C-alpha cells in the first residue's frame, strides 16, 4: 500500500488513501484516530506538525470509537507518518 494510505498527522493506515492515489487529491474524510480532516489540517508540513503537537498534547487519544483501534501504540503509529511530514 505504501505511505499514501497513512495519515500525515498520526500515521494511522487508512483503507483508502487520504490524499488519493496521486497524493494530491484530499478526500476531506476525518481520521478516526487523530480526527484530522484530510486536506485541511494536514495540507502543509507546518500545519500537520502543529495539529500533531496539539493532538499529542491533548493525550493522543483514539477519537472515533466506531472505528476499531488498530492495536498500535501512539509511538508505533507515529513511525508510519509519511516521509516529509514527520
């Protein structure tokens, strides 16, 4: 699948690419882990890092209980953040 399937903020692996197959067309869906709206809070490197810092400062909690937890720790998941957004 590759990095195109990982959230730029938290590294959660989505079943579909948050920014499309091209990596340039955001879905504007909400990440169930960090609640980032793909294409909004993660539209640039600095905004992504700022959102991630706020999410971590608030406890880095899994946000949407209706999506099963992926079983990773926050630290493990953050290792999956796409290159350039870490």
